[in-house]
């Protein structure tokens, strides 16, 4: 292994879908780096990230698509991250800079956390520069004018895979609950919510900030529909104190 | 009351402190509106928000500072918001556009939720355009390379005023807990955390993204110190599964 000179390694959050929700910092970094690594999972094959960056007109030859298997079998994903890390480390050691792109924020339900682990297991001295991003939670709330939190309200963020059966308890403890990636368990979520009897303000948003953004307040109207991966539900407990 | 023509009303998140963490959309809106309303609470008198915008070189005469009393006496704050709303509605009715600035995100522990309530109680037909922002949680995690969430990890966001005594229970249920505005209850937080016996990765950040940003991993070293309002603690439960 060589040491200096080495390229910089960035984790860059590119926001939830609207190119205008890129930060100035993300734009600067994306324009300056040698390589733009795009994790290409089964969902969209990296095209969602590429589309967000279209207005920047970055040279196509700077993008490198990296297959990441998002299956529940973590050992498959582990091998993919290791292979990605080997490519990244080779570029860094050749003095070229690499940005790993993630929708939303790089440290929040993102592939970046895993690729960083893999890079640092090869080269523990790689210190990333991380550019935070606007998340789909904030973009969804903004699109619908849905207040997330007031004063000392607590907020729970829960991927639906964590288990929608926890929902009644969560709504007892938290003023607002954000449920991410609800597509695969949406009808069960409706059942649990109805059974809980908890009165809530509700919001469903898919593709927040993107041209195909869809906002639905009446969750029950979505029963039985095929919903996309980039979808979330916000629930705010209705109490006298909230208005 | 007149109806059309009317100016647009914006809630604009300007991010946590680093001017480069402004979004392209925030920059566009801030450059285009007639009025930039800056809520000036006791904390900094609006100067923190003004400083974030310094590189944009916006004309000083477009800023309007609005006193907001953040005391626990909500009726005082209510009067302040009502007065701010009257000024805003007058401008909108005169056809001038108004942006209400907030650090972080406008719908997340922000004055915007309250001023919007007050504006809509005067003019229910005012529909705001809301520009989401990067929060201090994501900026703090990015500054320290602290993973917020993996896979199906749940995350709890809790202002310290909600009660640090809930912490042991929260750490039992949530992989990561973000505690906001910890300045006034920091030493009690240390006591509760020590008593819980829960092993955690810990991170304290003040003024995330700003020049005076300070990052501390050893929370105990901060005991007895006077901490600023813009401060937070991230706690991630240490388990075999997290690495």
C-alpha cells in the first residue's frame, strides 16, 4: 500500500429528489471530484440519483455505477461493498478523489455507512468528508405543509421493516412518527393504525420533491395499491395541545 | 381585506450554520423575495441566521427583524407571533413576497410552525411555500462521521426539555437517540446515562457547521461547562449487531 498523495473520499447527500434541494456544498464537491460512485441497487439501478443531478450537466464519464445487492442476505451485500471499497481505495491511492452519492443524507439509512466501513477495513486511515443532505422526511413535510415537531415534541423515525406492530406504542410516546419505506407493509400499517384507535393527522408522500411526487392525506384510499420504494408516512397524534 | 394580487409567503430553512449547506432552492428564494423576516429570540437576536446568509450579500434593507419571546409563557410568544403575522399579511396583501427564515428546517422545532398558524388564523387562504433544510442532526453526524442509522434501525429525536429521564427507556427501544438543546440539562443527562449502564457511542456537537463548531466524544469531559443553545448529543446503542 502506498501512502501520500491520496485522493479525498466524500460521502455526498444529494437530497430527496428535487435537484434544487442539493446544497451548495454538494454541488461544489460533485463538480470537483474525479469519480462519482453511484450505488445501483435493484431499485432504479442508480437512475434516481443520476436524474437528480441532471441539471448539473456533470460529464457522463465521471459516473461509475456500482452494483449493490440490497437483499436481506447481508453476506451478499457485504461482498458488494467490499468490491466497491477495493475500487474506491485503488482510486484514492492513485491520487484521485471519489464521491459516493446517496439520496437524502449519507448517514441516514444509506449505503454510505456500509461502504465507509468497507473502505476503512481496507485503509483505516481514510477519513471521509461527509456532506449532509435534506432528507425525504423534511421534503415530504415541506411539500404538504405538515408540521413535524413543535416545542418539546419528540419524534420517532422508524423504517417499516422495524415492524409496524410497534406503532400503537410509538404513538403513545411520540407526538410524531415518521414511517419510512412503507411500500411493503402498507396495508398492515392501515390495519394496525385502525385497531389502535389513535386519532392522527396523516400524510403519505412518495418521491418527495421529484416530478412524480404524490401526496395523499387519506391513507385508507391507498389500500391495495402498489406503492414505490421511495414512500413514507407521517403520523401526528391529534391532541388538544397540538393546535 | 383585499384578495388578489398577493405576494407569496415562504418558510425557508437555511440549514444549521454553514452557508454552504444552504440549498439551491433556499438561495433562489432568498434572492427573489421582497422581505426576509428573521425571528429574533433571546438567543442571538437573529444574528446567527444573518451570519449564515452573509456570503449571499443580500441587501440589508430587505431584512426585517421580528422579536419573538421564547419564554415558557406561551401567551407572550403568542402575542409576538400574532404581531409578526399582522406585518406579514399586510405585506402579502400589498403584493410583496415574504420569506420567514429558520435555522435548520422550517417544520422541525422551528418558529415557522407558529407564525404560519398565526398568519392562517388571519388569512386562512394563505398557502405557504416551504423550503426544507439540512438539520443540525445531520450536519453534526456528518461533521463527526457518526452513523445515524443502519438498515431498519429506529431513531428517536428528543428535545432535552422533553425529559432526559426518559433516556434509559429510549435507549432500550431505539438504536440511536438524538437529544436536542441539551445545554440546560446536560449534567443531569450525564447522571441518567451513567445510571442506565447502557454502553453507547456518544457525540456532542455545538454550532454544527459554523466556524465555532465544537465536537466532543467524551461527554463526561463537559460536566459543569456552560454550553450554548445550539448544541446536541447523539447516542448510539452499542450492540454486536451495530458493527
